[in-house]
C-alpha cells in the first residue's frame, strides 16, 4: 500500500446524521502503528520476493550448489555445515534399508566415525529437477573412506530431496542405491531392464 492511499484515508470525512462533516477522532491515533506494520510487511515481501520468484533454472542452480556443499561437508565431517543444510526431520534410507536421522548423521560427523578420501559426485552426473518448492538431485557418488579400520571404495546413485522453507532450501530426504559393481560406471552402465507391466 502506498502513502497516497494512507493520506487519502486520513482526510476522509464522515457526514453526521444532521449533515455536518466531522473527522473521525479515533482513526489517526493508530496510524503510526499501521504505517509501521504496512512498511514492515512491504519490506519483507520485497526482501523475499527474489527468492520466492526465482525461476526453475535459478532454483536448480541454487539446489545443485547446496547439494555439492553438503557432500563436501560430509567429506570434511563438518557437522556445523551439515546442520545448516539438513532439515530437522531429515531421513536417509540406504540401499540396504538402514534409516538414519539428522541427529545420527551429525553425531557420526562429530565423532569422525568415517574418514573420507573421496565423497564426491562424479562430474557430469548431477541432475536437478524442480517442482515448485520441491527439488530432487540425482547423481553418482564416489565414496572412498575408512570406517572402523575398514577401507571402502565404491560408487552409488542417490536421490536427495530438498524443500524450500521460509529460511531457504533444506535437505529433507535422501535415498541411496546399493554400491554398484566395480565393472559399472557412467561410461559403462548396466543393460536396462524392461519395465514390468
């Protein structure tokens, strides 16, 4: 609402039943409060309009960068960065059916239960799809690590789901495939199965 409308409301006059014109005595007292409220709403709307009105391409870039940042945080056992990205109700389901919460992942990072040499998306495999306030990232992830003295070196596909919140995009759900057999890679994918009918 612009100031012209507020000024017009201030000078609005009422006609009394006997025809005299009078100004409302109660209207002007709340004006500073109303003006302040309207100004705050307007500024908040202006400040967030860029994020809320981002194009699907801009959203896809933002989510792609956030997911890459998340993978780097996992690799570095950076629980603080992981905490900023993960939603409080986050869930991860692995290819073997294990289920982990945000608290589980942050606890593991703080304890440095896994030491990563690699926790990287394979170049050219990341794809982000955006549907309004939801985005899904898929990519091939190469993990080379040591956990409990046991080395691991494998690749897997994952799907990470992000949701736009009032404070920005948050990672809400992840699902990972089983580790791929060593012979499979993006350059040598397995034969596609025919969809069941």
